[in-house]
C-alpha cells in the first residue's frame, strides 16, 4: 500500500478549513481588540481640539526621530480610520478567514508572536519610508494581515479562494496578485492612493521569510519566564492534589497539527525519513479519521 493510499495521505487533499477545531482563539481575540480600539477612537476623538487615538497611536517618522515614541511601531497596527468603515472591515475579514487556519497550523502562541512581529516590521518600514520620502501618519493592520495571507498561501498553495467572492483562484495566485498590486502601488503605478504599500510589502516579505527560512519565534517568549514558572507551580500543585484534567478536543487538535507536520516532512524528505514514533502518530491519526468516516456513513 502506497503512502497516498493511506487515510492520512488522503486527508491532505481536504480543505484546510476542515480542521478549524476552535475558531474562537487568538485570531478572534485580535479581532475583538481591533474593533474595541476602533469604537474607542470614535467615542473619544474630539474634532474641535484635533485629538484622536489614531493620531496618538499612529506610526510616522517621528517614531524613530523621537525615541520615546518607538512604541508606535506596534500600536499603529490596532488603529483604523474611523471615517472609513471599509478599512477595518476588510482587514478583519482577511484576518478571520486566513488567521484561523494559520493559527491552527502553528499554534496560538506562535501565531500571536508572528502577527505582532509582522506589525512591528511594517511599522519600521512606514517610519523609515517617512524619513526618506516625507510621510503622513500610518495606521491599520493591513501589513500584518498581508503577512498572514502570504503565510496561508505558503502552507496551502493549492487551496481555492473566491476572489471578490466570485472568481475561484488558487491561494498562491492570490498571494502573487497581492504582492504584484503592492509593487505597482509602491512605484506609483496604482494612481493616487493613501495606501501604505511599503507596509504591505514588508508584511509579505516577513511572511515569506518566516516560511522559507523555517523560523520559529518561540525564543521571544523568554521574557515570560515568570509566567511559565507560575504555570509550572500550578501544574505541580494540581498533581499534588491528584486533580486530573481531560481535554479531548485539545488532544485531537494537537494530533491533527502533528499529522500535518509529519506530512510536510514526508513531502520534503520522503516517507523513509520518518521515525518510528512519527509513523505510529500517523497510523493513530489514520485510524481515528477512518472511524469518523464510518460513523458518518
């Protein structure tokens, strides 16, 4: 029996959306934060005095020339134009569609690190561009959303997406269109636009580097040592109290992610590269999927 005759081989042909076990995760949390900041900006902005959260949190060349404003390279990514509802709608829709799948693939903590780093990379790109060419303040999550979209296309290049909700295209084609349009915009061929094309391109570059360089941003969690120690103490105390926690959904999600990782390894290095433990994992996953199909029938 060949590799692609097995259940776990056939499973890779399904849509990645089939494996979103927990759609309300870090992606939804980020969307909620963005929407909350959007409404807070609407409520607290004062047109008479010119105060707004957007102007305070936006990134510009001053974020570099005035180092005490360096935090703006992150905060700008959570602010949107309160006079243009499409700005936040398009960004949050893209984050919802692609973010859940990418988060499922790399895990909630790594997804958060990836998303925040993409914002920061875009923030520095906007600030440097402002220094070089003159600038207006930049706001919006679009750079990070582009990074997530590109990473989705790298993981699932042949997944079909409905472009403009009508035209089916492969995910890799959508990624090429994104980057191509932003390149045209960056060199001034997209007409008069206030879109921060350099932020989009930096997000796309970050997503590509993350995938092709095989990055993992877990080292950034080193500063959370205190939190990790507290978690260890809680787990230790739970063991002493003989409390046993059982979360089957989480276990199934972990098993699905591990199966995806192993299938990627097979794709890159061949089936002979698998360890005995990896083979057992795939066989368990195959048996579980076969049982689910039999129950559905």
